[in-house]
C-alpha cells in the first residue's frame, strides 16, 4: 500500500475499531499459519500463541462487536 492508502486505512480503523480488531487478528493468524518447516517445539509455541490470540479476541471482540451492532 502506498502512504495515501495507509492513511485512509488508519482513519477507517479509527472509526471502526471492531473491524480493526478483526483485521489485526486475521493478519496475525496468517503470519502464524505461514510459518514453514517448524520443529515440534516451535509448533507448540505457535499453538500457545494461537490460544492467546483467541483469548484476546474473545474478550476484546465482544465489546467492540457489540458497539458495531
């Protein structure tokens, strides 16, 4: 994205925090899923990270999505 598009996205997210939350979760999840050639230890760490992300989303998203609705 160019700087103008990034600025528009930033303003959009300021007005739509629930969508920002979902977008950030999606980006983190994609990054996590794109990790290749992991050892068993690294996979366990990734699972812990995913569980943490899901817990955060459960608590943060509830409030933001209620506002969105």
